[in-house]
């Protein structure tokens, strides 16, 4: 075996796929230039975005962005100023995002479900004085009232308002006073934004706050250069360049994620860079709109969270969707993975990332998906190499591109949907084969992502080849050209002396370099010296009939200082509210787990606390249990020492 494969075993899959080992040097371009201006010049009349019944072309999108950028500059906003948005996934979000960064200002995306105090804290920390917000949030609550309360607590000077339906065929009335309306500004100003000198490597484009699932939310500073590098690496780490180029300007992708989260934001701008039409769902819980858009436009790729895919399965007319469904933001349980693939005849893949990386660091490997058809990774790799060489022939490539250009995006999408359904029917029908092999993997590191594994207890680095050979677990640390500049406002904060960011995720690595999240360091449970991984229990229970959502947590055992008790909290599925019994579930787990790992208590609830992207807040659940301990709460200093370390990290 080549030495490079020992240090980076995933390079074998790169070589099979004819992928480069690096994309350096990355383009030195501004964020808006790369993701909007260039695509708009290349595909001016292609649909860029769609929401409700409204479509906007790349040419129109750029025009609206330039007009809003001109307006923002006229309001006195200059390079380095922070402008916040409090918007759902929408055309307005995309326009605002590009307009803010085009004039060198810094975009601060905030969640529509943030509290008044939460928004005020973010605005104060960043000295934000301007905000673009939606009249109502996705729950049809009065968002403008919340923003006006925030303005009273901060230095907000300008509130720019929009309604979701401003970009629809049925435009609403604008009755709110003492605010500026986004569409009025776009109508009023010409598309002549000022030229601003931006240093892509040094200047901040976006401050994206972490979700706060394991600690206090922190402002991640992302540069123009980092966002461009992230886009270059994403699809380039999945498919050879000739195949990517064949599909540029021809596909559509489905976007049900919140764009104020880095996952939704990152995948939207990647789609736009490649000339794809991005289908926006303003409410991430609207699974009916998910199915409606999938049937109307025949998208090929969908990006979502596990809880969204789980809820889509409850809708009618989801058979044979034929999607490439990418899951992220939280671990994907094997049962959701299997059920979605089998019911929709799609191919589901799990990716991985963090806000600190804009967000993706690991991508799915198509070698793993297609291995059941060709028999082995080696043979599958040979097929991809033949295809890559075939498409490299200029005459053949141009002929195929010409043929594809004759198809509408809907027709091409329908054709690819049918191919995906064929692959699904021939590879995904049992729990054997491919499913056993790749379910649970977050894929392989994207091109130019460096990986370091640390021992959980000694914090010493473990060589990758030792991790693979000895089947060891360790904390994953990552470094990539697109990583954050630091946590606001300190450049370099959150990055170690070697340039790595510590993820807090415990992983194992197989011989092909595919990585598997075992659990989070912060979520690991200590039972009398034995380490218990909550995710293992969660995955078992997702396979138990009637379990819709589950969270396994550990909290201090009053009788044994330094040890934890294990508790499982379950949300029953519809029709199972009165059928699930604690003792039955414990019996089920006793047959699968060692005695020390069996939970002491099962609790049933109607819902679990989550972040905006559906990530379960286990930290909040642990704190609830600690508070129930009463006098013990102050006694267990070891826990609070641990908690302080968590918050600091």
C-alpha cells in the first residue's frame, strides 16, 4: 500500500474517482462575484430561485441585488459595518445576503425564532445598527414587534422590512409605518452599487452563529475567500470535474433548510454557483410543499436534516421521488436512512460539517453507493476512471453537452430521477450489502481537509494508520482552507497552534478512510468508569416500533460521585402514545447492551427541545435533570467544572 494511503486512506477513493488531491490555488475573488455575478453572466435567463409560485432568473436576481446594494450604501452602510437579517429561507434572504456583502459590509444571519434577548445580545456584540427582517416568522408570529423591542435595547437605526409573499404572484399590502420596505428600496434605486476594495482572504463576509446545542452560541467569522474555497471543494470532492461541468446550468435542487444556518446557506450558494435552480421552502416543517416542489420541478438533489426526511415519509405521493437526499446537521439514524430510501426510492447520503467550516468538511463517496452494482470498490473505481477519460475527450464531451442542453431542467431531472430509482431498486432492497457497509458514515474528508485524531483521555495525537488498524476511537480535529478566521471578534480564536479546529466529535475510520461519528465528547456518559455512547442507544431505539424521536443523556449519580445515570427520553409516534411501555423498552435494550449501559429510566414526552435545524438539545435535557436534584445541584462541582469547560470550548 502506498505510504500516502496510510496517512490518508481516503485518498484511495479519490484516486478511484479521478479526484485531485488539492484544488490549490483557490480563486481570489469576492463572495458575491463568485456566487452571483459570474453565474448571472453565464446563465442570465436560467431560473435561479423559486418560492411559492414565483420564479426569478439569474439576471433578475443580480439586478435586485445591485439595487439593494445601492440602497444600503445610500443609507450610510459602509465596508466593515454589520448588517443583520432575520429572515426565513426566501428569495429576500438571498438578495440581502449578496447585497450586504457586495458593498463590503458583514452579513449577520439571525434566526427568526431567536428570542428578544438572544437577538439583542448578537446585535450588541457585533455593533449591528441595521437589520433586514420579515414581517412574520414561519409560525406566522409577529416578528416585526420583536425586532422593534430589540431596537429599543440596541443601536439599531434602520429596520428594512419584507413580507414572505413580496416575492409571489399575489403581493401583499405594506401598511407598517416607521420602517423601510425592501421592495420599495429595490424599486427606487438603480443597480449601481459603489465599487469597494475587498481583500477576499482577510475581509469578513459573514458572521454565522453556532447553534448552541452544546454551549453558548459563538459568532463564526467567515471570509470571502473561505466561502469561495468551500464551494470549489464541495462538488469537486464528490465527482470528477468533467461530470460536474456537464450538469452546470441544467439541474434543480430542493432547499427546505433554514438559510440563516450555515448548512442551508452553504448549499444554496453552491447551487447558484453551478447555475442550478434552487427551490426554496420558507417553512422547514412544510413537508407538503417539499413533495409539491419535488413533483413540479423534478429536482435531483435535496439537502435536509433527519427530522425533515422523517416527516416527509408521512406525506402522500412520496413513492419514486428518485432524489439524491443529503442529510446533515445531526446524526442520521439507520432506520430513517433505510425507510426514506425504500419508500421514496432515493439514494440517501450523510455529510458532515460545522459552522466553523461554512459548513462542510466531509462528503459522501459515490464509490460506496455504487459498489453493490459492480462488486467492489476497485471495480467501481475502474468504471469511474473510464467515464472520466471518456468525458475528457473534447468532441465527445461537447456532443453530450449539446444533447443535454436540448433538455429542459425538468426533463433532465426526470431522467436522472429514473436512473436513481433504478439504482435504488438494485442496491437498496435489503439490510445486507451496501447498507451494512456505509450506513452511519459521514463520508470522507473533502479535498484539502486535513484530519488529526486525538486520544479522548490523554489528548495526544494518534496516527491515522493506527486508528484504522487498531479500530480506535478519537476526537476529530480538522483544518481546511475555508475554515473560519476565528470567533467574533478575535482573529485566530478557536484554532489551535497547528491551525486545527477541535470538533468535539468522537470518530472511527475504516480502511477506505470513511469516517463514522461514534458520539460527541461532551455527550459521552461515564458509568463507574465505563464509557457509554448515547448515540448507540439512540440508534437502537430508532429501530423500535413506535419511537419517533429519542434522546439518551447522562447526568450525575448522587450515590456515586463521578459516575452518571443514564436516562432515555422518547417521543412516541402517532398512534403509539399509549402503546409504548417503559419495561418493554428496557427489556429490549437489556438484550442488546451490557448491563452498565442499560438506562435506569425511560421518560415519554410530546416533543424534545431542538435548534433551528432540528438538532436535539441534549445539553438542555441534562440541565433539566440536574435541577431536579435539588440540594445535589450545588454539590457536584465536578459537573459544573465540566460544564464550564464545555461552554468555554
